[in-house]
C-alpha cells in the first residue's frame, strides 16, 4: 500500500490492514442488512429479495432499499416516476452551470410538478427529462439530448427491478402501472393520454385527427 493515510491508516503493517479490511467487510454487511438486502446470523449470510434484485440488475443497494420503502400496492404513475428519478444511478447526472434555469422553464411545461426548490438536483433533472421525453418536448440545448439518452439507457433495468419488486409482493395494480411506465419509456408517449399512432415518424396532428 503506497499511501496508507489515504485509507485513514497509520501504516501498512499486516495487522493493521487485517483490522481495516475486517471493519470494512463488517460495515458493508451491516449496511446491506439495514437496507433489507441480506439477512445475517452468527454463521450465515443469506440474500433477501431486494438483494437478489439489486444483483440481477446491477443496481445500488441504496436504490432497491429506496424502492422497498416507497413502492406499495397502489403506487400511482406519478409516484413511480418520482421513485424512478430518485434512483442512486442518477446521482451523477450532470447539472451544469445555469442549467437550473433550463430546468425551471421545463418544469412549467411538464405534466407533473417537481420540487421548485431543488432545480439543481440531478434527480429533479432526470424527472424533467423523462416527462419531456413522454411529451415529446423540444429540449433547450444539445447537452440535454445527451443527458436524456443516458437517463433512458439506465431506466430499463431500473424499471425492471421495480416490476420484479411489485410482482414478488403480489401487487397486480402496481405491477401494471410500472409496466405502463416501461411502455412510456420505450414509446416516448403518455400511455393514458397519447395515441400509439404518434410513434410513427410520419405522423402529425392532421393525420392523427383523420385516423381518429
């Protein structure tokens, strides 16, 4: 170990390293147990449903723990969208200088309200990007197009995990709502508001009214 002080160690002797690693393992297990991902006793460590789902979809244990605390049998579409946007996987979504102004402008054009006091928060930005995608809104700058692609790319496995949690709990209504959210991500439409014909690249309002 070149720089033991970086890890809060006085030196790199074997005894001190063993003590440090033992504490690290113990703390990690305790965090996973507190989050509902594993169950421990004196001899065994067993994965629980949340831990298995986190492993299957490569998600942070904090994400599935948050899902376990916030998803219920009658969770609404709006709440599912807030839960999805709150995933730890979006912690590093960039909010660049002055982008809170773009977020404020977007917040006035989307269907669901966001926290106007946290417009510089990456999770609020993720929520706005999702809603802009569903409403097919024009994004303010090219960076937002790149950010939206990143948000959508990660969303599939996150929503799949949410569906698994609902299904494992036997919550039919919540499972269907979450599947609708997946459908919205894939189609770029509001499932309860927009016609599926709008997925066609040639579609416009005149054609849509003709078909209706």
